[in-house]
C-alpha cells in the first residue's frame, strides 16, 4: 500500500488516541492525532478498530478525561474514518498477544505494512510473531524518527 506521505502508515492504539484527545499542550499523542487529522500521518483503520475507538471515547470516564462531548467524540471517530486507509482483513493473523483485544491492531498493521503506535509496547511483544516484520513504537520514538510539522 503506497503512500504519498512523509511518514509511514500507522495503526494507532486506542491508548494513544485517548491521550491525544485530551489535547494537553506538548503532548506527543496530541501531536500525532493532529498529524493524522491534518493529513501529515497516514492512518490505517479497520471496522473493529473504529468501533473500539468509538466505544472507548464514549465511556463516561473517558469523556470526563478528554472533556469532549458525546457529539465531538463521534465526530472525531468519523473524521478518522474519513481520513484513513481502510484495509480488508482477508486473513487474520491472531498472534496470540497477552491481551486478545490487541490482536486487531497487529492484523491491521500486517495487512497495511504499518507501524503500531502505542504506550503499551510490551503488550505487543510475542516471540512467535517477530517473523512477520511489523514494528511497534511509542509516540516519542515515532516522532523522533519521523518529525512532522507543528500545527499553527
């Protein structure tokens, strides 16, 4: 899947999305989220990831944390869907990560040749899946390797 962007394709773990939605000044997750929304960073999405994004963003505790309204949270997910590259999962890898819910991010990354961005790098460490060649990075690692322009 070719991209005209300066950065590689990413799959954003939900923890990075929530941290970015909090919009804290100087937050790397916020810079990443804005980079996606501004078209600087190409995002891979699948229906199951988009559903998880919406489910998590609409939880009362997360709404209180992000200070987004219900409608703003729904709009954020809709914007991400509209801007994303959607991949069809013809084959499910199921790498048997310690958290089964994380497998969908690996599936998307493998099918889209993308980097998974997460604050839970250890969740994606499994000795039997290194052979598939996908990468996992924290927001700091990604932005250090692939700097993006700051929003004005």
